[in-house]
């Protein structure tokens, strides 16, 4: 059957997604099986009121008939397609294609984008690739499958040749190192389950809205990471007493606002945090070699910290005798409060989200199971409480074995007998005594939103 690319756009004032019922109906329409038609993948482009889909159809008339509900909601454009990925990227992206001078080979952005869409991620932006996991999709086991793990990139994904790659350790140390992947693999390995959360997760819940990647709540995922404890490599390189901070540099680079030259993605930790934070030089994710977009061949994992600290495509570790002032250290990833106070973003807040039911869901009244995840960078989760329809807080059961740095599943079995819109709220408390607030503390770049998660479901 011939292949088509369908692009649908609508007036933001009449966005079907603003009405969860209508939005879901359109998506269900797209998902239903039909003769003479196969939808190969779709991408909802956040903030642009656009959807792009790849559809195989017996002929264009059949396709137009199928697209009638989309035509009713806005406009529809149908193009003949040769390859899927190319058109999805062009159709779904307002940013001009970027050429990175001087950088090494890159993962083909169109392929990376197509892979993410195929895995069911919601595309935010194709250049560079940024995708979130849908909250409903978080349902599952202790970890997220690799293909569904959210992706957050500042620059294009570098394609590093693992056999030529080296981890260089230098600076204020007595013993400079250059380690191959197999040398790292032959060192004592350690495995840790850790939840990564982007500092901008839930940014769209700040009012007034703040600039930055418009994440909803899906910029969080958990995986089991395997690698070499960072503390061991630091011990081997024998830091000098002058060493104060450890800078981690990724193999990716590009332009940022306000700087003319290209910069790399780089972040530092104090030597103390680097040694004491259980940080890992990870080469495997959920038992597989690290995928390209999650940092192949090696990334840093700093458990409990917001994920900007977990530098991907790690190539260079430098111990320095002063405070690091890189762009991603001092210009971004800083809480800037309206009163002028500035504070670096570091550990994750205590936080919980409802993954089931999903916001706007319609279902019958009666028994209701509410499920979700909760995590904290500071201490284990002590309790999770849920309130339904403005009722009292009820304590949820925490499911499974706790892991030191991974999120905890929780559930509440309850019943709601009235019909209509019901608000469900969840808040978590950790062993450090922190509880989620009603409102997060607004900051200019929209980091660390830890407000109570609230959704509305419709019972009939
Ligand atoms: N080299 C490099 N490392 C990076 C980034 C990046 O753009 N380049 N993004 C950081 C940010 S902000 C986040 S939230 C996490 C995302 O990790 P993931 O894409 O594996 O989910 O990687 C961090 N490490
Ligand atoms: Mo992030």
C-alpha cells in the first residue's frame, strides 16, 4: 500500500486537546484498526497544535475519508511519502536544521526521532531530540524499558566509536588516566536502580509560565544502571590536595544563547559530592549497553540529583582547584527567585505523580484504583497520601521493595459513588520530613516543581 504523510493543524483557540474527551476521541480514532489503512506512527508536536502521522492506505480517497474528524477539527494536509522519518522531522519541527561545525559524526537526527516516536514517546522537539514519556506509560515494573525512557538533549546526539573512545582523567591529580571501555568493564562493577528526573519536569505547571522545554510530567524515568563507582576512579587518579571540584564533559557540543563559541555539555560536582554521592560511571542501562541517546558508551549517573548532573557521552573528567563556571553550571540550572536569591539546582525534591487513572479519563463510578510513583533525592519515601473529591488524605500502600535511589510504586483502592468530575490529588513525604507543598516556589527558569499532583477524572 502507498505511504502518506498526514499533517493536521488546528487553531489554538479550538484545540481539541483542551477538551480531554475530544482529544482522546481523535487519538482513539487514529489508533483503531481498519481495513485498507495502517497508521505507522504519529507525533503530537507540543505547543504547536500540530500532529504528524505516517499512514499506509490503499488510496488517497480512503485516507481522506478516514481523516474527516481531523479535517473537522482543523486542517489536514496529505503528502505522498517515500521515507517516514524525513517527513516527520520536517513536518514536526519549526527550528531550522542545525549544522554543527567541527563536531564529530552525529546520530542521524531523523532516525533518532523516528525511533523515539516508534517507542511511543511524545515528541517535544526534533532538533535536538527531546521526548517525554506519557504518564500513563509509566505503568509497569520497577524500571522503564530503555525505549520509553524520556530523552533530554541540549545538542545533537554524538555518535561515539566505543573502540576508539577513551575516558580521560586529568587536572589536579597525581596520576592522569586514559581508560578504554574494556578497562572500565574489567574493573569492579556496581549496579544501582536510580530515578532520573529533569529539573524542568512539570515546568508547564508554573504560573506564570517560564521559558524552557515545555515538559509536562513525563520527564522522569527509572533504570538499573551498571558501571564503575566514580569513587574508585577518583581514588586511582590520586587527587592533589588542591583539587576542589570535578568537571565532567560530554562529547556533545553546540551553541547556546549569549555565547559566540560552541560549548560542550559540562557540569561539575564538588570533590566531596563526587566521592560520597554513590555516583556511577555507567556503561549499561537495564542490562543493555547504554543506548546512543542515553550517552553511549559511558555516562555519569548521580543518584538523587536532578538529572542535569548525570552527564552523557562522558569523555573527560578534570579535577580543578576552583569553582567551575560553565554555562550549564552558573547560567542555567540555578533557581532564580523573584526576590533576587539564586541557588544551584542539586538534589531532587520529594515528589509523586498519579499514573492511573490518567487526567481527563472517563470511567464508571464505584471501585477505583489509584496508582503512581513517588521519589525523593534526599531520603526514602516515608508515605504517600491521596485525596479524592476534596475528601481527607488517605495513606496509600507502598508497593514492592524500596530501593535507595529509585522511585516507589504506590496504590490506593477506594470507591467513589457519585458521578461527575472528581479531583484526585497525591502528595508524598520522605524520611527527611519533606512533604510536597500546595504550590511550588516559582523561579525564573521553572525548575524543581514539586507541587501536589492533581488530576480530574469524569465518573458516570
Ligand atoms: N552530555 C550531555 N549530558 C546530559 C545532557 C546533555 O544535553 N548532554 N542533558 C542532561 C539533562 S538536562 C538531563 S534531564 C538528562 C537526561 O537524560 P536522558 O536523556 O538519558 O533521560 O541528561 C543530562 N545529561
Ligand atoms: Mo534536564
